[in-house]
């Protein structure tokens, strides 16, 4: 069975999405910035009876991210679904961050998603199927989260562009917008949010949605 790749496989949404796909029998490659994080999520997936491959890459490092995606494909085969969940979440008001810090946040929040899509979407289009799903947020910009507001607006636009470019070839590009703080046992429980990713991946083409907003 084709596998899944979760980029930004941390202890919240990334872990829950990995477990959700593994529950359906998909092997999962887990890309995290640190080996410790990737292995922790891999152990959770393995403990639930799934197969997981932990990989390390900084999503802002194009060479490292592409190498991790190649390693995932070498181990599991071309991915059927890629989830981009990496983000820098920080509070910053207008002008508070330096230009360098804004660029660093943009590199993770948007450019990493573009790098991943550019690496996997052409192959999906050639095969005529596949999903590329991004964790979104900030349906309205907030002046106390400037860099994140920029980032989530950026990936929303990216998903639109990917849909225009690859949708006609069978690639489902979508975003799951999470307009709140993720925490177990709340309206933004990561296990509940993970259901959206599976549903988007398995939607019939005639019912494709480009954005799902988690309602809590």
C-alpha cells in the first residue's frame, strides 16, 4: 500500500495525523527537525501497530528536505499523501521582528511547503493521483501574530496554486485550517483535527474540498 509522509511530525497534529494514517494501514515517514522528535512519534506509531520511518530535516533547508523525501520514497515507495505540518508559531507585533527573523519564519511556514510540493507533486500528477495537505490557520490576520498571519496566508495561496497546476492531473491539494490553540481534550484536540486529513485524502474527486476549517 502506498505510504504517507508527515513533515513537521511533532507531538501535536503531526503525531495524530501519523497515527490516523497508520490506523488505515499506510506506512508513514516522519520528518522532524530533531531525531529525538521523529523517533518519539515513530515509537508511538509502532506501538499502535503501524510502520514508521523516522527522518530528520529542517524544512527551511531545501537540500535536507528533498533528501528526506527521497529517503522516504526509497524506503516506502512514492508517497500517496504528503502532509506539511511544519511551522514557526510565535507572537510578534508589526515591526517587532527583524527582517531576517521574518524571512526565517517565512522559510519554514511557506517555502518549505513549496519545496515539498515541488518535489512530490509532479510524480503524483504523472501517476494521476495523490494528496498534498497543508496545516493552515489564521483565517483572519492578527496583529499580535504577524509572521504567522503572513505564513498561513501564504500556504493558503500555495494550495490554490497547486490545485490550479496539478488538480487537473488528479492531485488533491488542500489545507486544514485550525483557528485555535491545539491541545488534547479541548475543542482543538489533535486527534479530532487529524480526521480532516484522512477525509480529505479519501474524498472522491467530484467532492474535493480545497480548505477545511476545524470548527472545534
